[in-house]
């Protein structure tokens, strides 16, 4: 929650319902990255689970999400939705680690 405040997702004055929805949304979107194994998207109900949180966000949000992060979340949600439709099995954590390593190697010290 501290990081969420630092990057502007939360103001620090949110209701308990908003905090709970924020944490649950993070768990839902992070679930494909929570295992070293391939994640089976065929049974992942992210849309339904996020819709529940979305209702709370609409009523309770005190500050809009940062523009850059909002754009990233839309892209991530779209990529996950595509994997669900394709019933894909992807080692998401491994792919993220590989990509992070590649990006880090291209950045100057």
C-alpha cells in the first residue's frame, strides 16, 4: 500500500472498501506471475473478478490512477484477455524475468 501511495494510486484517505478492492485487484492481475510454472489462462476469470473491484473503484476512488500506469494496466488487461480467449498456457513469471533482464542490459549504468 505504501508503494501505491507513492506512485499516486491512493491518497491515504481511502475507505476500507477501497483499500480491499485495490489489494484484490493487484492480486488478480498479478496471479499469472505468481508461479514459476506455466499459468493456465483457460480457467482464469479475471474479467469477472475485476468487475467486482471496478464497482468499488467507481464509487470510492478519491484520486485517478496515474496516466502512465493507467495505460499500462489497460495493455496488461488486454494481453491477459487475449491469453484467456486463446486458452494459453504461459510461463509469465519466466517471461517477465527474461524481459526485465533484457531491458536492464540495454540501460546505461
